[in-house]
């Protein structure tokens, strides 16, 4: 028998531990909603368990509804603060004394409550001077003298029996001997430590304050809670623990230490509402002290409801209700939090109630005067917050909301400020303002320090992969600030309240990283192809520093496109799926979760700016020459002596070349869109039509909001997705319009330029790389273009009637534009002709001072004109060329497979790709750069108007730079005097 007893004890203890652990895992803490009005006449509302409890036999509910009393004609037999036992009065003494403990015979009338009634200004004297009940009471003034155990009540209306603790402890109204008088109670010795910690430590100020409230009521509340299971005393003790920020340590005689001691000591009383953390007769303060409980409470079992933004089952209303207690532990009321109980900033009811619409990111902040706080909150109120769930039958169930108090200390550590959830200690009761614990001298004095909840957040977390709008129990996070009172009239405090909604973003983050890695790898390969193509076009085989820099520049542009595609795709995903969903399946990233997204946008803009500047510098340094095919005509002179006719060659006019140069200069900044219309249209859609409302952090897709309604903050992700989508959409529509309609039916300046070259008898050679460029064949099929109007019209008519050859470079061909890959020998000869001009712009020691620069320029021009003309005419067999079509793969990757070793190669180019050295051919780069510039400025300023203005200014500045420097480069490379470039 003796050997089996320890084994049985161990088995029983193991079973109890396993049972309690099983209660922690996956338990959803819900209770039925009940108020005092729901209890009826035979039950009372228990402020500890927040439920109705049936009264004992011969008992009815008291007037307050929070306790029971004996029926009429019954006296109190036993009362220990927990239960009341009643006994019927004998027929000889049918009336109950006013204190309810005895039976008497009334000298006069009997009232409705079963007690004797006396005339006005009299009290019923039921006891003699020693406190004994008289056989027949009299109506006399109340006598308060020893040794009677009676005293007038606080209203002076009747004589009452002394407080029970005095009589039970000392059998008198005096708390003598070794008994302890605390908080108006007479307590036996050795029930609790005599020396309790009555100081409150305000950790932020490192200031301990000897609290008069704690000094007066901490010991008495703890003792009454422990010895008499006094519910109000237990609530008051719990409130003092809350005022002490739930902080626990090895000290067991402070407020939280006493609470935990009583919690463990009264384990035999069991728990209430089937919640193991909620001890009978005591407030529920903690979710246990075991590691890992926070994740079990917050992320194990979802709520049994689903939220929906639309459709038949639309459900967006959040109803929070709280049981409110005062500092003394009295239950005051059930309060609906939608009425602004925890929202300290003054605002309209409509705007405050917007906080409780699911999916609307609510944030309210303001600055309050300390004097206003002291007047509004003379004493703290304490809230046990619940979420109300309504069933289809109309039954209301309450879900307890845990509180994460950032000021809680466990053994001196602020464990709740850790990002690791399993280190958290969740609590239940919420306090908004504490103006009580910081009072030192008296309860009516101004507090030395006040503690205020300056940041309250209620956060909902979506269940992963849900399609029915399921969420886990909401979490209330609160951060308190300690304020040392010096001058309340001038001191201020900033407060904030917010509602947040989040989902697990790890999956989205992983997918984004995968997309970035894959597309980034593709960008590397494409950049290597571009670099290889560039090496071929400059006829270089060595991998040097210039090659590496060029690769990085190409890679910057391609990687910018990768970042842009990912960020824009992410923005559109959230914009479409969040705003269009009915049952909630996705929630927007929180502002702190958007930091990586904003970083990606910044990377896209920076890299795109590098690509844009690289292309701009390339365009500003291209080599270009205008080949004039016009030849002098013979001109008849006066008859010479001897009878012969004299004829001489008329000079060729330069004005055609000047005209072509001016037209080229004009189309350098030509774009496929109108930048002015682009800016105005996007701004009109965002600000006038109201598309900017789609970026708000709420589930509604309405473009117009009611005046006076709450406007939530914008989502950076939605704002970027909306702005980039609108900018690109308007830009692409413009491109389609210009390509399909304007260039076909109004004017196409690129093709008009090619026609102008043919009419002017001028060809254009553009070298964007050392040995690669573009050729526009402008040789006139009529032989001459320097003619009068009559001959010009006749030539155009012959061409329209197909009475002359075609304009193409090859016979019977209309192809006038080519991509060219020239040999190194041809390029060297090109550079030798221009070498004197290069020396003129070089160091002074290399310049021939006797040479006339105008003569040098003219000579170089005529030499280059003759040389290039002879190349086109196949006059140099060692520098000849062939004409062929590009392969499809060559066009796709932008690289030529054949190297021009012996002969140059002219590739037929029907797409007029010479526009690649103009703004016109780089519209995609310009459009994306403008989009990113607009979005980056907007994300930084949160102002679409400012972003539009700066974007337009940026476009204007770069257009002026391209115009000015491009004109200078055109004059230098074509040897045309820049004074003739208008």
C-alpha cells in the first residue's frame, strides 16, 4: 500500500498537467453575453464570471442585480461574503431587522420590504445599548455608544451592525490586539505579508512613487480577496496589478505578486466560464505564464465567422464590447467601444465609427493637453474587451481579446517588445489613463506622475489560404507613456489609435524573390548579349574595363525593367484582388511591410535613370554626315569672240543640305506621345475623376467619398500600382493613337524626313557605334533636286505616274533605310578625313595656326561627300558593301551574326530603326522613366499634383538639353555651320 501511493500520486499529477496543456492548445475563448437585466428575479449577475448565477433558497435578487438578499420574512442566518443563508422568522416576531440578521415585532407599520417603519426624523432602534435585539424596538434617535455593536450608517437614516470583519475577527467594533486594520477592514494576522510594496515604479522616468492608493487599499484588497473571496476586492487587486503594468518579478508582495499568490492559493476554487486562466471570484489578467502560449492563442484557431466585402453575405461590421470597472473594483457597465471609449482624440461619431469597419485601415492621432486629461479622467477605468459574434439565430457570443502590453516587465525585461511571438506574455485587462497611482500625499491631490496609453492598436490577422474571410482572434497592442507633472496647462501628450489588418506576407515575399532571381538571371544573359553585340559593332575583341562598364550600364537598364515589372505587377495584383474581392482572401501589406516594396521602386528608378542618361549621352555623341548627291549643271554664258559659245558649271546650292540638317535637328526630340497631354490627362483622372480614392486602405472601390467621412491613409503599394498603371495606360493609348491614326492620316514626321531626303537629293549616314549605324538613301531618281518649282512639280508628277525609277538603293527597290555594319578599313578612312577637324578642337600645340578653319571645314566636307558617295556607288572595291536582310533572330536579340571583315553589310530596314538615335525610337525607355519619376516623387511627397509638375519640368529640362547639345553635335559632325540650325 505504501509503495503504490507515490505511483498513484505521480499518475494523477501527470494527468492533471496533460489536461491543462491540452486546454492551452487550440482553445478559442468564448463566453455567452449576459447582463444584469438578463438574470431575472431569482438570479444575480456575477461580476467576476460575467454571468448569471442562481440565488439560494428563500432568496431573491437585490435591487442592484449584483447580489442576492433574503425574501421578506426571512432573516440572514450566515453571511461570509460569499454566500448567504436565510431562516424564516417565527410568527411571534415576523418582521426582519433592517440589517436582516434578526427577527422583531414592529411597534408600528411594516414597510413593503418587510422592515419596520418609523415616523419622520426617527430611526428604528432595534438593539439596546449593548447591541442586543430588543423584544419590542422603539423609534428613537440612533445611539452610538459602547459596548453596542451598532453605528449610524453613512446617510444617518438607521443604526447598522458593525462591519463583519470587525465582529468576526475581534467580536467587537474595535480592531484590537494583533489584528490588522487596513482599508476599513479588520483582518487577522499572518494572512498575507504585512509589508506590501505600495510604491509604483514608472520605468520610463526611473521614478518610484509611494502611491497613496496602493498604501491604503493594496493590503486590504488582497486580504479580503484571499480570506473572504470578496469579488470587489479581487477586482480592485487586479486593477492595481494593471496599474503596475502587469510587471512580475521575484518580489511577491507587490500588486501582481499578491495577485499571483492568491491565484495559486485558490486553485481549489476552480475556474469560471471553462477558461483555465479565469479563477473563480477573481479577474482574468494573464493568459498563463508558460512560453509559447501567445502563438497558441493568436494563431491556432480562427474565429467561427467570415468577413466579406460584398455580395449576399457582406459582413464588415466589427462590434467590440467591454466590461468596465472602476479602480475600486466595482462593475460599472457593459460599454460598446464603437462609441469612442478607447479613442481619445475628439472627432465626429461618423469618423470614429469608421474604425470598426473590417478592412479599413484606421489611424487617429492628436495632441492632448495634460490639464484636459486630468479633468477628463479623474480616476482610471478598466476594460475587459470582447468581440461580439452573432449567430444566425441571433445569439451573441463573446470572444476575449488578448492585450499585448509593451510596458510589461518580466524579471526586469520588456519581453513584449521582442519580435518573437513565443516570448510574449498576453494579458486581458486594458487601462487607458492612470491618474490615480501617481498620487503621493492624498487621493484628492494632483498626481505627481500620470501614465497614459499613447498608442493603442487593434490588429486582425487573416488565416493563411482562407477563401472565406476567416481571421484569428484580434490582438490589442498598447504602449504607455509616463508623464511627470510639472505644469499641466502647458504640457501636452501625443496619442494615437489605429485598426490594422494583416496577413502572412512570407509567401508573397518568397514569390517576389523567386521572380526577381529568375528575371534578374534573364537580364544578365540579355545584358551579356547586348555587350557582345556592342563589342562587335565597335570591332573590339578584348575584355577591358570599358567592356565591364558597358555591361554594367546595359545590366542597369535591364534590371530596372525587371524591378519595374515586379513592382507594377505587385501593385496591380493588390489593387485588383483586394478591391474586387467579396469574401476576404487577401489583405494589404502593413506600412512597415511595404518598406521592401518601396526599396524595389527606388532601385527601379535609380537603374532606369542610369539607363536613360546612358542613352542620352549616346545620342548626343553619334557621328552623322549628310551626303549631297547634287552635281553642278552647265550654264550658258555670253557668246565669245570668234563665234563660239562659252559654258561653265553652276555651283551646287547648300540650302538643301541646311534644310535636311534643320529637319533632323527638329525630329531629335520628337516623341510618340504628347508629354503635356500625358501629364494633364493623368492628373485629371487622379484628382478630378477621383481614381486616387482607389489607393486608400479600405475595401471600397468608390471614386467619390461623402463629405465629412473618414479618409483612411493611402497604401504605398496601391498608390504605385494605380499611378504607374494610369501613366502607362495613357501613354500606350497615345502611342496607339499616333501609330494607327495620326501617323497614317495626319503626318508621320519620320517617313516625311525620308521623303524629304529623296526630294532634296541628300542621303544621311548615322554611326551610333564605331562600325555600326544607319543609312537613309536620299539620292533623287531625277538626278537633280536643285531646280525651279516647275521642274520640281514635273518630276513629282513623273514619279507619281511611275515614269521613272524607284527610290531604293538597289534597282527596282523602294527600300531607302538600312542598318549598316561597316568594315574597320572604311571607318579608319572616315576618321582620317575628319582628323584635321579633330585637331582643331584639340590641344593648341597640334593646331596649324596658319590654316583657315572655314577652309578646313569646307575641304573636309567636300572630301567626305565625295568619299561616301563613291562608297555608295561601289567605286572602292576594297571598301565595297553588300545588301541583305536580317535574320529574325538577329532582329530579336539586336545582334548581327556576320562580321563585316572584307565588305560592309547593309541590312534592309523597313522599320526605320534609325530613330533609335532619336527620342522617337526610345519611347519605351522614356515612358518607363517618366512613370518611375512620377511615382517616386509621389511616394515621397504623397502629392499627385507635385509629382505631375516635377515630371513635366523634368521632361522639359531633358528636352532642352537634348536640343541644345544635339544641335551642337549635329553642327560639328555634319560640318554645317550651327548658325543655320534654327
